[in-house]
């Protein structure tokens, strides 16, 4: 067997991949112990009074090349995880961690095989599809003054857009437990996350005790698709705008993603008028 010096240890075979993954899990456990972060733990059934932001999306995507069974399993996985998160209160100074809240996704807990991305390929995996739930939470947080302290991304072109393009409608990545999603409540009031599934849709709300003086919006510029060698990519820049509610003045525009995402679905479904040459 010839050794490819450019090949990562985790890519040699499934055993090496499992060893590498376990190493990263252990490293994150040690890091958590050393850092001693103040994590959100309290859950309340009573809703905080003010809706800061809200979002909803279809749980199941359909289209050419999309495995419906994995999509249905994804819906099951998301519903299980929602029960762990729904109603959680993040007090001032606390950090919300997806994996510390949800725990490891296992078959014993009812999780099924959904779509996961391994080595830049879509494959079945236990708990697959939870990235959709995390992305919903990330969208809620982006429309607030809360501080994102850990974020990882994968392609936001896993499936064709449904209807009008929504910036950051997908693309947030998690993988137990070392690829986490975390945000900090850097405000002076309690924050609450509500997430639930109903009638084939995923719903999310971010709530607070009082109204914030600013509102937030996402804008996307130069959105198009581009062929590079034998692959296509979605390319754009996504910005977060901070707007004063009383005056309507734009206070800040900040780049939140310089998007260059490999298209993971059938290329024939890319709108022809959205394709540019390199």
C-alpha cells in the first residue's frame, strides 16, 4: 500500500476516522472543564413577553435526488432535539451551547439516520438534519444583539431554494460535540428560545423580557452560482444591518458570511439565469 503524504489520518479508513473523531470529542470535554463557562440550564414553560425574532421553515425538502426517507427521519430528529431546547432561558452572562443542551444524538434516544456531511459528501448518519434546527436558532440570534461565540458552516446549497431566497436559510454546521453552536447573552435581561414542530414545519422564536431599541436585518449581495472546474458553487456576501427603531437610521453594517458553498444537489436545478462564468 502506497502512502499519500497529503492524505489526512482520518481519511485513511473508517477506523481512523472513528479514532480521530473520538480524539476531538475528548479534547472538547477537556476544554469545557478548563474554561468553566457559565452555561444556560434553566427551562421555563412560561413565555417571556417580547418576541425579538421569529422564523419558520418546512421540515421536509423534496426534489430531484433528495432521499425522502432521510428527510422524514430528519423531521423526527429535529422534534426530539426541540423538546430539549424549547423554553430554555439564557440569563445575562450565560452561554447557550447546542450540544450541552441537547446531548449526544443516539439511536437509544430515538434518533434516526438523516443526512450528514462527511468528507464533503452527503451520507446517512444518526441524528442527521439537526443542522437545520441549529440554523434556525442562528437566524433568530442574528436578528438580535446577542453575541455568537462559536459558529461553524457547511454548504448552504444542499437543496434548491424553496421560493424566495432567504439569506442564511441554511449553512450552519454542528457535529457532536466538538463542532458546536454557542451564543452568549451579552444583554442585561433574560432571553428565551422557543422551538417546536407543527404541521410539517419547524418554528422558532427568540423572546426577551423587554423590547430592544434596535432591530436587525440580513441582506445578501452579489448572489450567483459559479462553475469552478467540474463543480458549481453558490457565491454571495451576507450582511447584518443594525437599525435604530425610533429613527430608522442604519447604525452598522457587518459582514457575517463571505459565502462560497459547493452545490450538493443536481446541477440541472440551478437557475440558468443565476449562473456566471469564472
